[in-house]
């Protein structure tokens, strides 16, 4: 068992097992679990739960996430923030196959249940179509006259993100307890909830990015084992049979088809794969490990990863390619040439985007959480029945994450970086790689207008970093003993390690209680629930949060 929790039936390591340089014997991570024969209905029920926990826990967390993301989804009956673009674009995609332009008063007509005030003239949009097609699925099922229709697509994807992180955390940590902590913290995180209840693209992007990393987590150990089994050689094997790597390419292609920032993830993942392959070859004793990884395996990795991503990206433009009314569609006789012209125009827009915005937040501010985005704010009239038991209230949908988890998660990422340097373990580097590809590229554009809610793609990796750090802190530490220790010295060392583990478990338990309480405190700002004005002000831990 490798979890934050402790199994009930664990044999203590034999006397003499705790000694310097014996991590496997010193840690209950590797203790032998004894499974007694079930003798009572309660024992059989417990064993059944443990046996099925691999799907029961993700399913339970998915239900919790779904309740927070779907109940009351029609509130507010307004086009929130950039919903004014994406929802209407999704509706024209559904009806025209491409994004059309809208006339004057389009928002008012849309909210009144008349979404037909668009034209057939193509509109210049700067994001690929896949995210809007997902929004369009909700519109197709529930209609365009209610927020249930225009938000259901993002709500479903945001719900699925929670069990997906649970599965990723289980694979990386080897512990269902750690997976449960990660899934729970994401299920109730206000930023994750808010970005699932408004039809913006970033929650959808976060899902496909994490899905790709899940596939990489499956592919990595298999590729590593094949290289290590091959043993010392001049070059080492070239591995072509990697279906999970192709699946990762499909996922990263889908991410890129939602927003172009998915391309950073694709490129970063490719570089990371080459680096890991080089390290595995060196560990296996391959003499030309560096050249082999770059000159032999890297081309194969590229062909497995990138073409799959390119195909998915191109397929997402099918509606634009098959019709003639889209923006720039007739700029060239060849549809693919016209698509290239359109992409040149989109690229020009992105590199020149520097318009001022009251909620703009450059990327260097994101770890500090200096300027969250207020996506919707309402202050009903004093005495309004909307305020319920208060005479003066505020309602808001904000991009503030759970600040306790957010700040602790970045501290945990630094801790994991130290562990990577100290232990060379890939599992500690896994969430750091996710953070790197979802955050560092934004630092290259300090003048561009960006917003803090973009960090929803980082959030799963922040939480995973925190969960892995907590897992490491609650392990029994190996005591350093003098050569040839006595049995009494070994017993004292083992007892001290158990006491240290108990103290860390208590600290972690208190931290999780506080984190859950703070998440519940901030959930009204994700759900748009009116609060008394004084209580609403208590959420602003910094003046810039108002």
C-alpha cells in the first residue's frame, strides 16, 4: 500500500530490516499485505469495496463533481464573459458548419429564445472549432433558449476531468488514497467548478491535456521496461509498437483543436519523451545512449505522436472545409491553401493581441494569484428577494481557485523538484512536466492580454503535485544507523519512524480538513450564489481580488 492511509493488516518488518540503504525494507510502501479469509458479512463487504475501489472511487467522485457542475446550470440566464462569442459561434457551427456573423441585438435576442439572428457571412474567429463543437452538442440536445443548453457540453467535460485525474493520480502514485485526495480536491475546487459552469474553452482544453498525460503515464513504463530488458548495447532498441503514444498524440491534437496553446503541450511532451528515452538508455547501459535517443528513437516517436495530432486537428475543421461560407474559405481555390491563409490571419491576431482589459493578468502573476477574473458580477437592489435573508448581497462567478490548495500546490511542486534531483524518480517529475508545458510558454508573451482563468489547465497538475508531496511526507522514513546496529537500536529506529509517520499523517489530515473548508467557503463564487455583501468581501484576501 502506498497511500496516505494505512492498511489494517500489515506485517511489521522483521527485526533488523531497518538499516541504512534499505529503503524497501524501511518503508511500509513495500510491506506485505495479509488478506485474511472473510469470516463475517462486514469483512466480506470491506474486501469487496477494496476490490472494486479502482472504479468505485472515480465513479463516486464523478457523481460529486457532476452535482456541483450540473445542478442549477441555467443560472445565470446571461451570456457570461466570453460566452458571448463561443456560445453563438457554437450555434452557427451547428446550423451552418462554420462560425457566422451576428446582427445587432444578438445577445438580447439569444437570451429571449430567438437564436436565429445570425447571418450566413463567415465570422473571423481566432480559436479552432473543436471546443465550440462540444458546446454545440449541448445546444443540439437541450436547445439554445436556456443555459442548460449552452453550458452542458463544458459541464460534462468538466465533470469527466475529475475521475480522469483520479485515474492519473492512481497510476502515478500507486495509491488509491492519493488518487482519492487528488480527485476530491479537484471536484470541489472553485476554479474547476466555475470553468465547468460557463461555456469557455479552457476547461475543455484542460481535459484533453490531462487525457494525453494519462496516455503518456501508461506508455512510459512499458517503453522503459523494453529498453531495460534489452540491456547493454551500442544503440539500444527502436520501439515502434506504442499505441498509447499514438493515443496521446490524438489527445494533444484535440487540445490543439480547442486552443492553439495545446501545441505547446504537444511540443513539450515530444521533448520530454526524447529526454526520458535518453535517460532510460543510459540506465540500461547503452553506450551511445544520447545519440541513440535523438537519432534513432526520436524520429519514431515523432511519427507516432505528431501525425495523429495533425489528423485530429485537421478533422476538427471539417465543417469549414466542406462549406464555402466560412471566413477566408474562398481565399484560394484549394481548401487546404485557404485554410492556411486563415491560419496566417489567426496567427497575426494572436501575436499582436495587447488590448487592455481590467481583468488582464500576465502569466508571472498566476502562481501568486494576484488578479483573478470576475466573469460575472451581480448586485441585486437592496431588499430584493434575490438576496434571501440579507438586505444587501453580491453574486459573482470568479476564477479564484481554492487558495490553500493553489499556494500549497506550488510549494509542493518545488518540493517535488527537490525530490527529482535527490531520487531521480520519474513519478515526481510527471506533474512538473504538466506544469511546465501548461505554464512556462505563457511567460514568453509578457505583453499579450491573458487571464488568470487560463490556469485551469494547470490546476490538475498543481493538485497532483500536492497529492504526491503529501504521500511522500506520510511515508515511514528510513533511520540512518551506525554500522552493525544492535536489535535494540533497530527497534528504537523503527519506533521513531512510525511516530514520525503518525505526526505527518495528523498534519496532512488537518491540512485536508482546512483545504476542504476553504473550498466550500469559495464555492458560492463558482456557482454565482448571492451572498451578504460583508461575507462576499471576506473572500477577497487581496485588494486585487475585488
